[in-house]
C-alpha cells in the first residue's frame, strides 16, 4: 500500500511539472514574440500570472526530485551512499550547466538550465543536512540577496535600451558571475531558496492528506497575506518613495526577486504542487491526466524543444516581433498540445525522453 501511495505521489509531481512547463511556455513565447502588454487587460492580467511563478514551481519541483533521489543516503547516512549520490548530482549539475550554456550560445538568453546546474551543485552538499540548517541557509541567501539589490546597481550589465532582454557582458568573468549570482533571470541569490524549499518538501510524507492539507492552508494564508502586504506597502511608501522604488522593494514580480516575491511564489508553488497531487489521486487513469503526467516526465526535452522547434518555427514565419498576446497564447497552447501528443507516443515505446535519456547515460 505504501508503495502505491508513493507512486501516486510521484505522478502528482510529474503532473505539476507539466503545468509549470505550460506556464513557462506562456511567459517565454510572450517575451520572445514581443507580445507583452499587446492585448486586452484581461489577457495581460492572465499571462502575467505566470511570470516568475511557473519557473519558481519548476525549481521547487527540482528540489523535491533531489530530495526523493537522495532519500536512501539520508535515511542510512552511509558514507558510500552519500558519496555516490553526491557524485551523481555533480555529473547532472555539469550536464545541465553545459546544456544551458549551449542554448545560450544558440541565442537563447533566457536559459534557466545553467542556473539549475549551480542550484544542484549547492544541493549536493546538503543532501544530509538537517531541515533546520536548510531553513537557516535559505534565510541567509534571501537576506543577502535583498541587501545586494538595495546596495548594488541591479541594472548593471543589461542593455539600457533592451532591459532584461540583452546582457552586454555575459561572456566576461565579471559579467557572468554577476548574472549568475545577482541579476540574471534566475540568479542564485535568491533563486536557490526555491530549490532548498523543494528539498525540504521532499522530506515530508506527501502521501498523508493531513500533511498536504496543512501545507495547502498555510500556503494559501501566506500567499494572500503577502500579496495584500505588498499592495499596502507600495501604497504607504509612496509618501517617501517614487513609484519605481516602491515597486522595486515591495512588488511580488520576478524582477527583482525581492523577499516578498520569494515568499509569495514559494506559497503559490506549494499550492500548485499539492493541488496536482490531489488532482492525480482523484482522476487517476483518465487519458488527459495520464498524458499530462507523461508530458511532465519529458520536461527537459520539451524545454530544449521549445527553444529550437518553437522559436525556430516562429523565426521561419517571421513572428518574433510585435505579435499580439492572443497570437502568442494560441501558439503556446498549440505547441503544448503537440508536446503532449509527442510525450504519449514517445512514452509508449521508451521509458525516458530523448534528452533525459542522454543525461542518464552520461551521468549515471
């Protein structure tokens, strides 16, 4: 019985990965097409919901995956098992880091994989660390990040006329480190907090409804509280700050990823993950649910695919500039549907996706 529950739990995580992937596609295609803000208010609001939140959920799920993968090392605490797990994480870290940089060379400047590689490298040294230590470490990363954002120039390195689209000195040592740690799309300070959150969640018994319910209630309360607090602080601070400064400090969007952003998006990530587990439990066996689970198992392949196939298709039809949000969303939905069908067909014959198989071959 316990084994069956654990299996369902993993399927729920795969389902959540598929949802997070869909959210990332909405954001990435919107940006690459130059469609942000080019549509009715309701569509601007809807597509804006996924900015930062989809990626945060994705990173949190990666942390959960690491926690589940290293469970034996944590339970037994044998040095040989710990070392074996650590080496495996180092290899996967190097693979993702290299793959991400290759995508960057291919002109995908919004890459998240090379950041993933660094998150995983840091995580490899924490697989047997106590939950308390990881909470303390996350807090230090978050506080340090906020201090850096206030004391340093957050825009340094970004093209003044193409803010958060082109990083001028990415391929210099100083620029690369600055982008990686401080002001890139998913900088280690503070994005590592999502990964560590996932590692903490992966230690919980998510097969128990009582545990999931507690997570859900706390996360809903946190999300609502932080979002209300954000609005209140921005309004109150206008008496001493200009609008841009107030947003910089107190908004819950991903740029910059301040304390309120991390707290709000951590809560929304947990809500999506818990809801996904419930959905899979309730509707297990239905074709759409099974298809999305299989899609979630191939997210690395789909991520690479959306860079080459998705963006390549848009470039072929000259659709990379001044597009509408409606077109962007329709294209995203169609691309995701094709990805679902590919996943179903592929998983009928193979256990892992193409890129996932290559990673396993090279790192296991």
